[in-house]
């Protein structure tokens, strides 16, 4: 009989958050969609659940239940990257691994026949759990027969569970509470009011009534739980990255000679991608030093390309920043990430806009190659309480096309300093007026305000009184008085 295992990393985004903030381990913790009082709670740990805090609540409601609740946002990109890394690790225990698309941290693994290789399925499950623990995660491993049964039990029972009979799995799954499953909060709350709290009680409801009242997601969960819908394991089929490798006869310390080796490896790599009708989107250069071990550099062109000269220029810019290698290189490996090639990438003729976005993106790629991946960023509006929290910096991969819009009045540019500048205390009697920064700007001749920003009780109480100040030289400065610290700060200026 075929065997299936479910590996569950409980509240996986919360575990990622606790790796960043290990001091939060003893507190109720939640992951929210935005860092504000009305942000929605997406995941919670066991301490938060014990305080009756559940996904779907507002952050402010959670704080009302537990004043020590800690919360933050975990980016989807970070979650997806961690899931890919764990999937690759689990494939060393079974060639067929399926990560859940709608619930990060849940994996199904084909366990058929593995007891012969590992001695028993229990020992195999313990090795998986130990591997997850070494990676910094807590995991539950349930080995059974059915997709839903193993999933439901993995969501409620810690440690390892190996089921011997399908009937044992089915009966155990019926006792699983619904609030442990990936059920929409509104559906969960309505079912709780109706006294439907377990999987077995959900199965007893008529299927037609569920789809009419609660929608297709709840109907699908009912079909999975009742056994009417049985989905086979849909394992990922990752394609190995194209690879070129060269072991050097002698340790190499000269970057110029190293570039010659890389150039000889790059052309066969591009040829292999051309045969696959793919274009290179990222090249990874792995250097193995004689004593220092492995080191990796990533180079991303402005757009997927097969142009070797462009790629070599980016690689050369990266290596020019290193005057001297710290150790001799004994091995060079080139790995290429690629995407399907398109005819547009080879089109030479055709209408060209006045602004060449491709050239701009190539320039940004050269900046990234020379200064690192975090050198090119852009500001994105973000929900926040304070002015400096109303935007965040995110990486800029490609420059988007400009979008023009008509405006009735011109807008002033307000520049915000990365860190507010402390100002001299304001004196009650100043003969020429308040000198903010220096004599060259002159005293303040007019003020507009105060504009009060108060709140932040969910994190740290803040009370600021903002003013616009016009100096004698015509500068408009944006400043505030922090009532808690009793200090003046310059937040920015208006141009």
C-alpha cells in the first residue's frame, strides 16, 4: 500500500520571524499583513492562541487580549525563498516532494518503500525532523496514507506520528479542531457559532449546503475530509541549473587571469542555454578558495540575455572592486538561472521611444554588479503612523516605463532626511528670531503649525508637533517638537 507523509513546520512565517527576533520566544507573536493597528493577523504562535488570539483578527484586537503581543510583517519573497530551500533539502529524503501552494510550511512527501532504505518509517521521519531542527525550524512529521489525514494530524500533534492502518488515520483526523486548519476566519467563526468545531462534525454536514453557504473553499475542504476527493501527490520536478566547472592546476590570486577562466566557462554555458531556447537571467560564480572555503557572487543582467560581452562586462565590474583576492582560488563553478527566450529579445528594428529603457536598465545592472545587489532601490508607499514609516525601500530590478498624468496644480517636493537632525533648543527671547541651522540661512520669519501626530500606543507612544518654518533666505524647513523627549528635530525641507 502506498504511504504518504506530511511535514508541517507550525506557523512557518512566525518561525521565520522568531529567527530574526529570538528575544520574542517567550511572548505571544503574530505575523501581520501591515504594521499598523488595523493590520490583519495572518499567523500566530501557541502563546498567542492561548490568549484567544486567532488569524483574521485585527492587530489592535490582539493587543487588547494580550498587551505583550509582538508582531511584524514577513515578506512573501522571504517566505517563498525559504520554502524553496526546504523543498530542496527534503528531496534528499524522497525524490517526490510537494510543497503546499496555499499554506507555506506544509510539505507532502512520498514515503512508499523507504522503510527498506532507512530500517523503518519511524526512523526515516526522525531523520527528517532532525534535519529541520538543524536548519533552525521545529517540524511535525506524520506518516500515513491520505493527503488530508496526514495534513490534519500534522497540524495538531507535535513530534512524530506513524500510522499503521488507514482506518486509524481516518478516525484520528475526525477529532482535529477546525481552527487548526487553513479555513477562512469568517467561515471558521460562523461554524463555531453553529457548534461545528471538529473535522468529524464538518463531515456530517450536507455537502450541498456547505457550497451554498460557505463557498467553494469550504466545500473542497469538506470533500477532502470526507474522502470524496482524493488528490495524488503532485511532486515538483526541478530542473538542474546549467553548470560549468573548472578545477585549476595551481591556486590563482590574480583577478585578470581568473576572468580568462570565467570567460572560457561562460561561452559553453550560453551555448547550452541557446540549445534549450532559454536566456540567462542570473549567473552565479562560485569560487572555492584554498583555505577560506567557498564564496559565491551573483550577477544579474538588466534583462534575460545571451550576450556574452554584456555579461563579461558586469562580471569584470564586480571583480574590479576587489583589488586583491584574500586567498588562492582552486576551483571555479558557473551556474546559470534562465527563462524561456522570446523573439522580442532579438528584435533589432522597430519603433524606438525617445527614452531607451533598455539602456537605463543596463546601466542599473552595471551599478548592481559593481556595488552589490542592494545598491539600486526605490521608495514604495507603505501604511505607517509616522512620516518616516510611510514608505519603505525595495530592490529595483528593472526601470518601469514612465506614466504621465495631468495635474491641476504643481506639487512641492518634500525631502525627508534618513535620520532627523537634532536642533538647538528654542529660546524664549531671541532678538533676530530663531536660528535653526546657522547664520547663513538666517532666522525664522514665519511658522505654520502645529500639525500634531500622536499615537503609536501599539508600539511606542509618540507625540509630535510638526511645523513648517520659512527662513529669511527663503528656505522652507519641516521640523517637529518631540513632546516625549522635549527636543526639536529637523525632519526635512520643502522645495
